[in-house]
C-alpha cells in the first residue's frame, strides 16, 4: 500500500469516527430532550464544566440547583429573559437567522462582534456543551436547537432555560438565583428583580442585579414593548 493510500485510509477513518461521534451525541441529546418534556435535567454540561474547572484549580465548588415548575416561577422572569436575550423567540424555529445577519452586517461595518444565539441555542449549549466557544460546538448546537424547537413547546424551552442557566458561581436556575440574589422564592420575583436577573445573563459569573441598573431599565422597556 502506497503512502498516499495509507494517508487516505487514515483520514477516512478519522472523519468516519468524528461523524459517528457527532451522530451519537446528537441522538443521545435528542433522547434527553424528549425526557425533558416531562422531567428536569439532573445535571447539565455547564455544571459539569464548572465542577471540573474547580477540581483542576483545586478550589471549592458548591452547586445550588433547584429546578421548579413553571407555576413556581414569577411570570415576569421568562418575559424578562425573552426581552433581554431573544426578542423574536416566538417567531423563529430555534435559530434566528435574521439576527445573525444583523450581527454580521454590524461586524463588517466595523462594529464589535457580538453573539446572536437564541434562547433555544443557549438552552442546548447549557444542557449538552460547555461555555467554551468554537465553530465545532456551534455546528453541533444549531441542529440541536432545531430539534429542541420541534420536541419542546416554546414555554417549556424558556422555563427549562430559566431552571438550568447559570446566575452566579455555582448558582443554577431561577429558584437558586432568587434566593441567592434577593433572599426570596422565584415565584415572588418582581418585574424589576426579574429584569435585573436577566441583565446578568451575558456574564453571570461577574454581574450582579444591583450593578445592572441601566441595563435593567432597558430590559423593562423592552418588556413593555412586548406588552408585558
């Protein structure tokens, strides 16, 4: 067998292995999404990432994760999340290509590069991946976002996201966030408090609702524009 043939076979096997791994991950994730129509995730990819990071840094890690039903979360919170993170949430099917095009146009014209991930994309990222950015993760995330939008209702998507998203070091989900930041249950969150929590989502490890007054007001204005 010639060297070129050996190289060809080797590359073919590597590519085949990568495709099989991707397909296996996709199928397992879709299976998990089907389960999450009725149960809460016991653990997420981001939670495991933080535990590994703490172990690697030899620092203490405590996870506060208390998923609760939609009835036990103030209606203001999902409204604030949508207003802050994904204004066209009810219009797209998992990926907002219009928002992606807007971001691309802004960047080409000299603007800063910013994210345009939908709530659905952020949900699958939190559930099945880590916070590390890569084109590979994005390529896997997009088809899973479409699958999530197909399997789950919009309300289930936003309430799953509210229950698993990171809101501080070791703080996951609305209930833990409400207790940590305000000393109350998630069902008692006010409109302003909900907007304050949503304002922290782009950088939950460093932001606090009390520091985000200006952005909180912006989110509240967006909520009003949506009729909330």
